[in-house]
């Protein structure tokens, strides 16, 4: 495993993290490792959207088709 060093952490932040670790009965290192692992496992919005855009299996319509269908439905409703 690689070591990571974080500098210039405000005392209030460090105190809050130490308190949270103590409340959970774990070390500060274990708490911070869990926070980093959880953060790294979260997909960004752009990654989720890119995956969705590439996942066309099972979808007969495309975005343009849906927009055209909505326009047709509005036109039918308004006439």
C-alpha cells in the first residue's frame, strides 16, 4: 500500500476527525482510509452519464426519437 500525507489540515478538522474515530472505536488512520476508499468508489456525474450514453442495449429509441415523439404528441394535443 502507498502512504499519503496531508498537510495544513486545520486543527478543528483534525479534532473533529479524531473525535469521530474515537466514537466509532477505531484509529484515525482507519477512519481516514475508509473515507478515502468510499470517496474513490463514488462515480462522478459525468462518468454515470457517459456510461448511460454508451449503454444503448435494450433501448429501441434514441434521444432524438424521443424528442420528435414528444413534439408530435404536443402538436396532436394542441390541435
